[in-house]
């Protein structure tokens, strides 16, 4: 039976980079040896693309990072009963929704494994929908000071930087990923991302041990 490898972590903890590295996408951030070490695993993982109603960011592509939807499209999917889980954030720019849809991307009855990114809350919803034995949590952590600098650098690259929203999200992470909530979700294993290649090696070993 297949499993869903579920990446989580606070904003700017390196989730997107690790997500792409595990898929074998060369972004020039790791050595050829590191990519070669993960080639076999990357070939086994299929990407699950989530949905959002937030505006598309510079460098993103519809259907790659997310399926970008309107509020009306979200409500239509909800009415059809196809939304597995959804979160809404009251941002400085209005309500932004992130959600997962039962749209044919999942086929866990086979031997295919999947990989996706979400929050602690969405991880728990996925567990309830598919079963706790089908969803493997990967919690990524990084020093808050480093995360804040990364978030600022990324926001500066946007055509219209939203610094207020960046700060709101950064502060909200403390509540969303509190120690109490992490324990309640039953997550024991954590991965420190101070060194990308070392972190990737540990995550790959963890996946191999739990997805055989």
C-alpha cells in the first residue's frame, strides 16, 4: 500500500527546497553526490499538488506549486464534497484558503508513494481521511532568526511586497506549531535544517525505513 509523505514546518524553514530535492529537481542548492544519493527515492515519489485561493507569487506556476482557484471555485468544490481538508487565513489582503482535493491524484491502494506540503492542522485532517498509517509526517525545523531573514529576502523579490502579511504569518507560526500541538499530533521525529544536505540524508533514511 502506498503512503503520503507529508512535509510540515514553519514559514521559511526550507520546506519548498526539501520538497523539490526529494523529487530530484536540481535547483543548484545541493551537490551532485547528494542528488545521486536520493535518485532512487525521487523516482518513487509522486507529487500531490494542493489548491489555494491566494494570489500567485512571482516564479510560481499554476498546477505546479498549487492549483490557484477563485473563491467561487473553492465553494463549488466544497459543495461537491471533494475537499479533503481546508484552512483559511484572515490576512491583511483578505481571506486566503489552502486546501486538498480528492481529484484523482491519490491511489493509495497501489504501491505508489506520494509527497506533499501542508500544516500541522492539515496533516491531522489527512490522517483522519486516509488513516494514520497512510500518512508519514516530516516536521522540518529551523532557527527563528534565520527563518525571518529568509522570509524578508523572499518578500523583497515580489513585485508588490506584503511585509505586514509576512509578519502576521511569522507570528502565527508560533501558535500553529506550538509544542502542545506537535505532541497532540503524535509527532516524535523532527528534522533540523541547519545543513541542507545532512537534513536531506536523514529525511531520506526516515522515508526509506517507513515506506517499505
